[in-house]
C-alpha cells in the first residue's frame, strides 16, 4: 500500500478519532539497529502522521508505542521484552495504550511475541510497514481483533515505497532495494527482510529530486546489498550515474556493498562522477581466511577480496575504505584469526566495525558444532581493535594540512562550533554558526584524531 492508498477514514483531515483512541494520539517509536531500521521508523512515523497521529518524545505521552527492533546483534528478543516490561505501569494507567513490535524482531518472532508478553498488542513485519495505520485503527475498533499480527512477506509485489521522511535535514537516506539473496551462514537478514527487490530507477530519481527541493544536499542510497540492484538491464552503477547526472543533489553515498558483486564498472562510475559520488566505500570482508569465508558462504576468497581492493585503489587513488569483521566464527582457529589481522594491516582501513560472532536463529552457522568459546572471542576482538587503532591513528594523520569540503549539518551557536562530514565521511569540527548548515565549506584540517578532525575554515 502506498501513502495515497491509506483508507479515507485515516487520511489527513478526515475524522481524526477512531473509536477509543485517546484524542492526543501520540506515537512513540523506539528504534534499535541499522540505518535501514532508522529509515523504517521514519517511514512509520510519517505514515502515522498522515493518519493524524502526533510524534511524541516520551512514552508517557503516547497512545501508541512501537518498538522497531533489530535482530542482527545479541539478545534482541530479550531486549524487546525488557523494554515492554518498562511500559507495564503506563499500560495500567492508560487503557488506550497500544504497544507494537516491528522490524526484524517482529518479522522473526511474529505471534510468539504476544504469547510470551501479553502487554504487546500488535506485531508487524518488514514488508508490512505501510499497513501500520490500518493495523492500529482496527485495534481501536469496538469489535476489533484485540491483538494483531501482520508479518507476511510480499515476495510477488513490486517494491514501490516512496521515501517518507519528516525532517530530512541536509543529508538523508533513500531506500533503493530491500532484502538479500546471499544467505551468508551467520546472517538473519534473508529471513527477516526477505528476498532482494529493487525500486524502479525512475522512482529513486523522483525521490531525490523531491528531497533536493526540500533542502537536502546529500543522499545515501540504502540497501542490504546495493551491488545487486537491478531495474531491467540497469544495474547499481547505472543508478548512481543517473542520480549524479539527472538530479541536482550535491553528494551521493551508498551502503552496503558486497565484495563478490563489487565490479570495475562501479569504480569507473565513481571516478567519472567524483564531483558528486563520495569516494568512500564500506566493503565488509568479515574474515581474512579463505576457509572461514567458505564456511560463512561469502562467495569470495581472501585473494579475491584483495584483488577487488587493488582494483578500487587503482581506479580511485584517494578512496577511503571501511569494513565489517566477525571474530570467533565457529571453527575459527588462532591462525585463521591472524589472517584477519594481517588483512586489516594490509588494506589499511580508515574505519573498522568488528563484532564477536553470536548465533542467530534460522542461520546455518548457529547449528555448527565447533562454536568458539567466549573468552577466545573477546581476546581476539581486543587484539583486532588494538591492531587497527595503532594503524588508524597513523592513517588519519595524512589529513593534517589538507583542505576538505565539509557539508555542515550541525551548529551550536552558543559555543560557535559547527560540524559536518567531509566527502571521505570524516567528522570535521570547526568554528562557524547555524548559517553554515547545509553549506559545503572548505576546511583546513589542523589536528586529526581517528574519530574527529579539527580544522579552520578556509576564507576564499
Ligand atoms: S550479504 Fe549481507 S545482508 Fe546478505 S546475507 Fe550476507 S551479511 Fe546478510
């Protein structure tokens, strides 16, 4: 269902009060997880606003509380139950309060959530976000279902979801696809987000043009595996080129890439449009050992990954690389872990996100018998972070003295400090005012730290 298809009884300016809803109609959304979840929460809130609900900052002020929860990290379901437990008192005080669970946890657990925690009134999945206003409206009907679960994948339906964002600011996300067909053996995403589906290229362009009119300067094209984007015979590189040449957006980023699908055409496209496409690539490698990669079902070897990095660095000499790594995958030996450390050292990533392996339901790796014990995982994580930190400090020193173009997105007029991101995705701080927000400002870096660069505005 698109926003135009919201039932008339819920549309803006229609009768604002379905039976039993408190007139204040506040909605509170609690979000855990990745950018995709943050983007989904924004969509939920926009849809609820169109149905005459009001966003609130405190659960105490809400008639509807939604927990949009990620199941990629540890103990997600327990986290949901403990958050719902915090609302017990509110539920007692306010008989109109309805509590829902969404996101990957909703998709994964479905009715189990309501069975195990009766304070939960409704659950909806990752393909059912657009049904949210209708689900909530039915809950408030006198002869309504009382509880609701809507978590069916819509495999056969096209993925037509226009970007809904209330306050996009200067930089925002645009979904270009959903789901994943890769089935890495550790990952729950194919089970919670379903199969890959891409949005039509023209829809993405229309969204970006609208966002530009609303003052957006930078978009991040978002998908679990953007390199698999397809619209007829057009691929992700074609989409990037189209956004760069057929819209007035000033900066384009994207995430996330899969090494097996990252190709030369994409590098060439980035090089050709480097005035707009940021030379920053997040390319998760997960393990530096080929046997571990095979057990992860990643579809590439250590050597394949290194060849891709070489190709990227050749085509984009100033590229900034970041990555994701899992330590302590089932069966990983010390020697295999050392291959991961050596790959980090060889590639010289500016940013690294490292995690201890933890089993996820439905996944193949959760059934592997040779799980690594917790102490070994912890020790490997610490050693990997240490190895990277030593290197990261040296890498960022190269920025000292350089002039970077910073898109300002925050300002504290009281202190005169402003901050923003450079094309390299560096967080840069310098002196300015709120008048700088949305501007691209040249800044000379005076001092570089791994997580922040401090600089001075270059006067023209
Ligand atoms: S490619 Fe990414 S999202 Fe897809 S299964 Fe692998 S880790 Fe999960």
